[in-house]
C-alpha cells in the first residue's frame, strides 16, 4: 500500500500547503505588501552589485559556470542553481532586507526571493505565479520560526529557509506533492548549519550563508523532480530532527491562512533589525536637543533580551570591537555612536573608512547596553520579570539615555520604529529607499521601469523584471 505522506509526515503537510496555495487566495493587502518586499529586496540587490564582498562572489560564479538558462545581473547568463545563489547573495549581503520576529527566533523571508526569480525564468512563470510562491515561502518560513525556533538549539534559521524555499520554488517547478515531500526531507536533513556564523566577531559569511542554501535547494528540487527520494520522515524519525534538537516537530498551518505576512517588517536603517527602535530613539534625541558628540559623557541603552544578546554584548559575544561592516551592523555601541554623529544609519555608515575613524571609535566606547533585569545569559525569567522583554516581539522597546559632561541628561524611549508592522512603510517609502540605494548605479529611467514593473507585477511575466535586473 502506498504511504500517505501528506497525512503522516510534516514534510508532506508542508508540500500539501504549497501545492494547495494559490495567488487567488491572497487578499489585496497581502499582494500589496509582497510587492513592497520585492521592491525592497531589489533595492538591496542593486546596491550590493558594487560591493567588494559581492565582487569576490562574482569571481566564484564565473569560475564555476558562465552559461545557462537564467539571465542575471553582472554575470550575464548562468544555471538555475547559480542564479538562485547569486540573486540571494545580492539581496542578503547589505543586511538591509526584511525580517519576521518570533518570540524565540527570527528569519529573513526575502532570502526566498532569489530562488523564485531563478525558477520563474526556467519555467516561464508569470509575475502572479512569483507573488503566489512568495506568499507560500513567507507564510511557511514564518510559521516554522514560530513552531520550531531552532536558533534556541544553536541551529541557524537558514535550516527553516531550506524548507520554505524548497516548498515555494518546488511549486514553480511543478513538482507533485510526493516529489516535493521528498525534496523537503532532503533539504531539511542537509542544512543544519550552526548559528555560530552570527556570533562575535562577525565575518562576511553572515551575509552569504543563505545563498548556499537557496542554490543547493534548487539542485535538490531538480533531482526530486527526476524521482530521487529522500527522508520524508526526517522530522519524526528516530534519528532525525527530534533527536537532533530535542524539540517536538510542528507545522500548525491552516490552508489559505497568510496572516503572518502582515507581521513581516522592513528596515528603515541599515542595521540589525532588533536595533531599529534604538536607532530611532537616538536620532530623535539628536534632532530635539542638538547634542554634540564631543560633549557626551555616556550613552546608556536599556533594551529587550534578544537585542542585548545578539547586538549588545550578550550571548553572541562582545560587540565593542568594530573594524568591518559585518561587525558594525551588529554592534549597538557602534550603531548608536554613528547615529549620533552622522544623523543617519545607511550603507555609507558601514564603509571601512567611516567605521575606523577616531570620532566614532572613541564614542562607541561610551555606549553601555543592558536589560532591566540584569541577567547576562538567556533565561526564561526574562519573559516573566523583564518588562522590555515581555513586550517582544509585539514591540521593540528601547530607551536611550545620553549624559553630557556638564551633567545634563536626555532620555528617549521608542517601542517600535517606522517600518515595523505597527507603523509599516508605504509604497512611497519603499520606493524612496529603492531610489536611494540604486542612485548612481542605474539610471533614473531604469529605476522607473523596475518600480513600475513590480507595482504591476501581477499583470506581467516574471521575466519582465529579471530582464530589467540583468541590465544592472
């Protein structure tokens, strides 16, 4: 008797969700939000095309494969797997992309987009098909972060990306439910990377790790479509996910439910997502009180546990030595110092020459980050007793206190920021960000064309966008 994969295994339930989901099930508000996230991702893609780290990746791709069916920026043409990897590198590297925040973990749903753009070229998909696949990827990845927060067990959130990108791209590649369940089993058991890539001191791989997943999952899908089988019982098996993590595998997702997409957030500032409200508080103080950096005696930040541990010197390691972009955009001391001096936190603030200037290096030593409850290692007590941590992820509470040498003290608290789901960016806001990041790299006319195609993507072919991106 044929095994009922869909009912018995979590991989089957994920596959069934992907196969039974369609663009027609999406509310207009969800479609509009997906378009904003796509434009936001393209903005990072274009900006990244001129960065030194991406040049290293460019040479890697040229050495591996110069020809293929996918037309992509800079490289010309390449294979579907390389295109998925390359798009993802371009979108992810600037660390200016979107986020979803669960209580115990986070993820970057836009990590899925590159593989979908590659698959769409191979399969002749429409823009509507891509938006539908984006919805599957976003909802599935966010649900998995809620249900199985693997970062608590030291496993990087790219493990969950392996599931979401496989499910969504598999939909575009037209795998049947059984083939897709096998592909999901292969992807899930293969990508169990350590979260150590994000610890201090941070290196370039932090911004590139997800690209290896998306490229490899594209290969997995094409193998599964040819009939290659994999461990469909990976999550429930005797030596699978449950044994590895000690967590109960779960995927509690109703068909037609895309509600988590509305809680995905975009960044207004080019820094780690948990720092966004603290940055806004610092910029408000700067504007309101005309604070001169040379007059500052100390900067004190009170924040929630996740921000403290990832970017403030907690579990992920010290954040007070900052010499590179990767160290700077995950360092609250640097981010707050440069925000006060420069009045903004954009890509320019992460140029090596800017990072190493004495003004910001001296000021960051005056920044102290802590939580209300002085617990230096992650502890469930924080969720109960620490008022800032209690509010996360529904809010991102941060209080900045600046003390001057003359004894004056200024304080500002922010519970969210412009770009959070409580105060989402408008299409105009995202288009402004897109134009700023792509200024000087592409022409105004090409900016207009890209923004216009994405705005009407549900009435376009998928290649209407990828052809424009190939002109970068």
